[in-house]
C-alpha cells in the first residue's frame, strides 16, 4: 500500500511533490510509520527494480553469446 500511494502522488519533476511531501501528507495520515521506515521501503523497492533490470540485461547478453 505504501508503494501504491507513493507511485500515485510522487512526481520527481515537481519540487512541491517530493518524497517527503508524499510521506507527510498522504502516507502518514493513513499508515503510521516513521519517516525512516518509509525511506527503507523505497530503498528496497529501488533495489528490487535494479535487480530485475540487471537480471534482464544478463539474460540478454547470454542469448547473444
């Protein structure tokens, strides 16, 4: 649920829709958690996305060889 709210409201090109704004205005009222926990969730999401992209690129290079 945290990731869904984050993706819905976060807009990286807008300074007034920062990660911190999303946390304080959208997530915290619905899901009580510390700001640090919120950033840990985002970090794990980023690691998973990067891990998937690395695996995809590895599969592509193996097919070419």
